[in-house]
C-alpha cells in the first residue's frame, strides 16, 4: 500500500480508538510529518480548485459607439432613439471599467466607432480624435474592426494610415510557439487587407475579419471589389437607393449597401488560418462587424455571403469557439448546437439611453468563455464540450 494510504489507515484507527484528539502532531516526529503531508495534500487540492476558477486570460468587447457631436435623433426606421453625444460618455465608462478591473489583455472594438452623420458636418476627423482619446495610455491593446460607418466617414486608404488600422498588432503577437506561424506565408493578402489574426495566449488564436472586403463603401469606384459589389446589388436590389431593402423578401433584404461581403482570397485565408490553428492545437475566436448566423441577428443585418463563412467555421467546429459581431443595434445570440459555436451580436452603444451601457468582459477558461455583460448586454456562460 502507498505511504499516504497507510497514513489514512493509521488516522482512521486512531479515530476509532478515540485517541486522535489526544495526540498533537508535535508530540511525535513521525506523526507530525504525516500530518504535514496530509495538510499539504489538502492545500494542493484547494490550489487546483482555485486555478480552475481563474481564467487563462480576459478581453473586453464593445460595438457601435457611433459617436457624433449631434443632438439625439431617431434611427432611419424611426423606431429607436440614438444618443450621439452620450455614446462618448458610455465609451469612457467602459474604458474606465476595464482599467479598474485590471485584468483584460485587449479589447475587441467591433466597428462603427463614429457615426456617418459626421461626414455631413465635415466633422469626421474631430469625432475620430475624440473617441481615440478615450483609448490613450491604456494598459491593454485595442483591436479595431471596420464597419460601414468607418467607410461613410473615410476611404479605405485613409483608414489604412489611421490608428483604426490595427492589423500590425497581429504581426507582433502571432507567434506563441517560438517559431514562424504567420498565415502571410500561405496566402498573399491584398495590399489594403484589413483582416488578420493574433495570438494573445498560447493555445488561442483570434481572427479579425474584413466584412466590407466586397463593398461599395470605402472602395475606389474602379476597384474590382467595388465593381463586384455593384454587380451583386444591381442584380438583387432594384431600388434607386440601394440602402433600402424595400421589395426584398426574406433573407434577400440583406442585399443593401450598408452590408458587405468577403472575397475569395479572404475566405481562402480564413480557411488556411484555421487549418494552421488546428495543426498547432489552438482554439479560435472569430470577430467581424457583421453577423454571419441568421439566428444571431435581424436578417437585414447579415453578411451578403454569410453561408460561405458559416461553412468554413463549421468545418473547423472542433476548434472554433465563438463569433463576435456588432451591426445589429438590438443585439442577439445564437448557439449553433450542432457545431458548438456561439454567435454573439453586441447591442449598439449608440442606442443605449443614459443610465445604462452595452459592453462586456470575456473570461477565457480551458472549457468555456464567460461573458460578463454590463447594462443591456446579457451575461452568459458559453461552453465548448470538446475543449480539453
């Protein structure tokens, strides 16, 4: 029998004899040693339980701030109010919350950081400066996703030179394994590609998608991406104003200018990035401005070729944990139970009235993601049964 098993038998015998209470560990060197071993075993078990409740790392999420120095007004459908100036205060509150928590490693800012109305007032650069000021001197990184409102205010070439272009953060954090694992060696990206991946913790990879790769927003009118987007929309949306879904039935209502699509090269890059992650034994979290699961948002807010992205994610269901998006200001959530992938659509900060908010902190554990929502963002535990 093992030594510790003998200790257990010894202690049980002493208890039965009614003698254990009378024996102090220090009264016998041998018994003192045995008691210390028993205490050590208990301490190790407690330490293991404590570590299992401690996340590997954490990150923040927020979407659709859409700040502007503008009076409150209703949205385009006249159904909800938008609180343009208040949105900046809510962003500030979120940043202060994360700083006070002192545990997140980075923030996923899921797009539409300023509102498109700024361009009509010729105030885009001032509005951008105001929101970027809130991200100054932070103890964590901020990864910016591009949404349609970024392109209402700026061209893609402008964004490539701005602080909103954070693909370079991926270059400095891709390698968690002491060797080159960059997907740029597998797929040659376009010169103005805004999609990238990064590794914040060994065994985990985050993918940031460019959902307006194929788009009439932000693209030069002579670019192949613009021409492809125009071809798609003119075929499927007969409205003079192609931002209008009028006359479009069911899921076809997504074919408007304020949505976009992903090109073949980006889709190939996504697949090969996930293949590399699988080879390395990594788990993956994907993000983009536009939702890709029809049950995670209002159908008007879906990516044009959402099924192409879903097919890829589902092909790698063994490693993909979740997809985080914004765009639909009402927010949404869908658990793709067949593939164990969680689709989280964050509510838009722009439509949150004073006194509430819409951001969260995500704790990453080996077997689950735990979203701690603030304000109208719901908290939830997102398990991955196949995670080890």
